[in-house]
């Protein structure tokens, strides 16, 4: 008999290679106990650049940086320090959950800067030695970019970014592009697979394929950071990146109609396709799913301007349109649900889907999707019934994840939603799987998927496990079963369950 027990644990907050909150040394007594590595130093004096010389449309000041590769090569350094343009050294601490993700050619490091009054994020993406990143402090936002051999730190003014080019209704007649997968276990909404293509102009602008691939992964990492912060269970996974022969004129329509792109999408079983361009009328454009159905799959395409993808979170924004989310109510249009709108708090911040024109003072776009149950800087990030992108994304996740079948899946058969687990009483957890080699891991969250504790670290993938849960009660609990060999093959409770 297989039995797994959960001991009482203190759950920590999640982490990624995006650092959005920054803590200064004098106020970070907890982090002082750890040794810290300096991530980079400023190579040139920060300064403003005119028009065409800017490396971002939102650039306030820029400086080349000297990267300390030893500080992040392994991705295992828990504390990083770095200078910003305010003349101070800042400290970021790796998140305890989703703080480090390893890949064949690099890794993602996510951190926070613990501050009693502000929580920022730092996300760093390393690909073949090329670094991209995003840093949010209380009063500023920064992006780290790669141009050839140069690593550049840019301070951003989000009010200077062009807006999204609009949410486009898909063509009336949808093609029968989707391969049928009758009898195959459907994919979990925990994972949505994305194909990214980039133009020759993008490759030339950033200095090569390695830099373009690093940018694509950084856009994915920034998107997932926003999901983590917003208590959204889905994650996007980059299944392939490739240069496209398409030109940048009429990019969205051409991308959707391109036979080579469709073939590439089918080869890699990509649920969505995103294109990076070097020129565009706005920061991005995408088709919007207003009727939640796999029939939208032939229109799950978006285009994002290279210089907006990470710093302005436009990549995440455009994917949001494909998933049925829209702008703030004053600027929004068709959407999946009546509550699929972004949110802003004037003079404070705006969420990923919100425009800046309604937000007094421009408002920095933070890595948050609207959610009335999540606060940022003392204010709720959404409004119940009208501005709740998180709820909308949860509602569309299982549909979007099945725009293409990955062929490998795990699905919970019980404790997925509206269930209760009494403490210290044996219960059987059941799941199904398809083409998943090796064992599985079973985890428990008491905070709506923000942090996870291990219930069973390694057990045969035979579809059942007897579990017993101790610790404190929670009405925001979730169960997750994942492949030990590939943590992105997993399924978690679609809605909160109760531990009593």
C-alpha cells in the first residue's frame, strides 16, 4: 500500500528569473545572513539617449554593464546584488518556489526583494551565456537586454511605450487546421505550449540567433512570472524558436496564413504561435478569443514588437488576447467573459492587460493580471465581476491547452475542484496519464498554488496514491501531480479545494 503524508509546513512565496521587488541592504536583515554575489557592475555612466539611439522606446537612461558570469552561471546563487541608476546597491533573494528553472542551454532565475512596504520582482533569463532580465523597484522599472556582445541596462518609463495595436476578431470562416486526437487524454491547463518565430530584422537588431532565442525565452519567463504573481495555475512553455522568412508587413494576417508556420506548429504541437518583429504600428497585435472553444485554434496567433516584449510585458498581453482577455473597460472590446478586463489604480500601477491612458500619471505596468483577491502596493489588483483576468485565464486554460495535443499528459481524476480533504484521514488520489515515462511527484499548496510542499517526492505512475494530510486547515488548497522527469508535464486542481 502506498501512503503519502504531509507534515505541517510554512509555505514560502514563489520565485523566477524576473526580479520585480528590490530591497536595500540596510533594511534586509534576513538576507544579510547569506553571502551575495554581484550580478553586474555599471560599465558606462548612465545617460539619456536621443530618439533613434535609444534601445527601447521607453528608455529614460541606459548603461552598458559588466556581467559577472560566475554570479549566475549555475543558477544556484540564492542572493544577488546589483547597482541601479539611483546610486544604490540592491539585493534580490531567490524565490523558494519556481525560483530556478534549468534548461539544456540555460536557466531562469526568479527573485524578490523583501520590503515591508513593496514587493518587487527580478527575473533573469540566461541562454548560451546571453542574459535578459526585468527588474521592478518601488519607483522604477528596468530591463536588461543583449545587443551582440553588449549587455545593456535600461531604465523604463512605461508611459512612453506605444499601446497594443488592437485585439482583432478572427476571420469568420475557420479552417480545419487542427489535427484530430480522438481517444487521446486531453492536456492539462497547467501547461500551454508556445512556438515563437522571429524575423530576420529581429536577428540583425539583436546580433544573432542566440540573442533572439534568449529574448523569446525571456518573454516566456516574464509571462509566467505574471501568472505566479496573480495566482493563475497555467504556465506557458517554449516548445521551439525559429527564424521565419516572413516579412514584417501585414504580419499578423501573413503569420496566420503561412503554410510553413502552420507546419512548424503541428510538428511541435504548439497551442499558440507568437511572432517577434522589429517594426510594428504598436507594441503588439493579436486575435481575441471571444467564444471559448478549440475552434479558435486556427487564430491563436500574435505579433509583438521586439522592444516591447519583455520590458512592457507585451508578449504576455498579446497571449492574453488569444486566451480571451481584453484591456481595461474603457479600452476593451470582445472577450471570453464579462469579467475578462484589465485593471489600474491611478497614480500607482496597472496590470498586464490595461492601457495607460485611463491611469493618471501613466502608471507602470506591473507583472500582475487583474485579480480582486490579490493585492499590490496595498490595493486590490482587480474588481469582482468586471476586472478579473485571473479568473478568465483559469476558465480558458483547459481549452487553450488543447488547441494541439502534446501527446504527453497527466490529469487528476479527483480533487480537481469543489472537494474537501479531512486532515489525518486516509484518502485515495487518482490520476490518469498518457506517454509519461518514469515516476511522479505529488504536491500540496495551501495558498492557491502560490507555493507548494511535497507530499510524495517520488512514486510509481500507476494512477493512484493513498494520502494523508496534516497541518493547518485551508480553503485555498490545491493538489498537483507532476512527472519527475519533466516537471512541466503535470496537472493541478483547477479550483480551490478545502482542507478541514
